[in-house]
C-alpha cells in the first residue's frame, strides 16, 4: 500500500457484507459480555465498499486493511486501530473515532463531516510488511519505512480534532472549515491549500507547520505555538483585489448596462467587467444572470453560486475554491488556469455551447485547460465536448459525469473517481 497511489487489494482477503455483519454481531456480544462474543480483528482485509451500518466496533483492530469507498457513517470506533489502513474516499460522516489509532493511514478524499477524532493518534507510522511464514498477529510495526498519515482533500467540516496527535500529518487541500482542533500536536503538519475558515486552533502546537495558500478567514490561533509557521500566500479576511463597493455601483447597476450591451451587440451600454474584483461580499450573486461577462482574475472563494447562469464568460485565472456551483450553467465559458479546488459542480452543465442558427451552427467549448480541480465534485456533470487539457483532477469525483468527446490530454487523474463516468 502507498499513501500516493490508488488502493491495491491484491493479496488481501475479501470480506463479504454477510461476513462483516456476522463479525459485527459477535463484536457487539463481546462488548456486552454475552456468550458467543469475539473482538473484531480484521488485519490486512479488503473491506472496500462495505456498509458498517452505524455499528459499534469500538476497540476493533483493522491494521493494514482497505476501506476504500466503504460506509462507516454514524459508527462508533472509539479506540479502534486503523494503523496503516487505506480509507480513501470512505464515508466517515458523524462517526466517533475518539482515541483511535490512525498512524500511517491514507484517508485522502474521505468525508469526515461532523466526525469526532478527539485525542486520535494521527502521527507518522511505520508501514507494515507481511513476511512469508510469519503470522500477522505477531508482526511488529517496524518492518517498513516511515509514512505520513494522509487526510489530503478530506471533507472535515465541523470535525472535532481537539487533543489529536498529528505530527507531520498531511491535510493538504482538505476542507477543515469550522474544525475545533484545540490543544493538538500539529508540529510540521502540512495544511497547504486547505480551507481553515473559522477553524479554532487555540492552544495547539503549530511549530514548523505549513499553512501556505490556505484559506484563513476567521481562523483562531489564540495561545497557539507558531514558531516557524509558514503562512505564505494565505488568504485572510483582507480583500484579495478591488472591491465593488469602492466603485459606487451595485451588481444591479452594472448588469443593467451589460444587458443593454448584449441587446445592442455592443453598440450601447457596457460589457460587465469584474476582472480582479474580490466578489466575496456580494450577496446572492447567483440570482443575477452573468452571461458573456469578463471576470479575469476575479475572486469567488467559498461563494454559493448554485444554479448560476454563467454561460460564455471569461473566468481565466479566477479563484473559485470551495464554491458551490451545483446545477449551474457554465456552457461555453473559459476557466483556463482557474483555481477550483473542492468546488461542487454536482449536476452542472459544462458542455459546449451551441451558437448560431441551423445553417451556421458552431460550438463554443467550455475550457478548463490548466485549471486546478483537486478534490472537486463533478458527479453527474455534463462535460461533453469540453476541454480539460492539462487540468489537475487529483481526487476529484466524476461519478456519472458525461465525458463524451471531452479533451483529456495531459489531465492529472491521480486518485480520481472516474470509473463510472460516461465516456462513449
């Protein structure tokens, strides 16, 4: 197993749902002191895509097992061992992992919304090696190389991490907005590119931690140890560009001129130009039609733009990190080199825009060339005839996305859920 590669279940015994249900039943009896009980010990097993149904497996040992895309939501795993486990893209929502051992685990892209990892051990771990003729039960955790615990791209909104030991763990590109992470050991942790909005690090040890390019709006660092902390290019409450309020005009004013410009084919009015503006303070932006606008280098970070009408617009180099764009219509727009990590484009229309009449029909393709779409949700999105050349889709979810006739040359698909996409 590797912290940088997709799950490799080769050589791991596959556990069926029926077998798991029986193991859970016996563990429940064990915890309750009933006859026929047995502690759940599932070392080096393939548990991917199984449903743990909100069970109580506190104290269970899952050392080295694979949980990729498994459902552990609502479960209780207090003090359980997930040492060197692969939980890539698993659903851990609202589960209780208090005091659990996650050393060396790979939790990239997982959903930990509302989960409790209070006092969990997230430090580096020594990778386990299975040696021929040596029982797994007698193995020591010192046979392989040291590896970081990886939560890259994980959704950890409202998660409790207070008191966690996470030295040198990797939370890059994770969504940690609203996280309570007081009195934790976070020395040398990598948070690069993560969303730390409203996170509370009070009393935590952040010495030598990497917060480069993080989103830190409202982040609390009271009494935290910050020696050697790297906050280069971190986004705070300060404006990242021009403010619309300084122009003396409202979005409605600008759109009125823009509508005239569209109706008269540019003879009257003025094209809406939001280039280099920080638009985060504009309320209800999604209700305004933003068709054929110019917004190069504009900032939309964290905005709710669900069902927005943003066709045929220029968003080159714009920042859409953590935006909600569900069911939005972005056909024919240009997102070249845009920053779109963790953006939610569920069910969005990103296909080519049909222009002209029947006798002169042509397509204007939606262009994501070079865009950063790490851990973005594109499930059910229509990307037919779009351009993704050179885009970074690391850890993205493309389940059910329409990729017919889509340009994918040079695209980065490491850890991407693309198997169920429509390709032909």
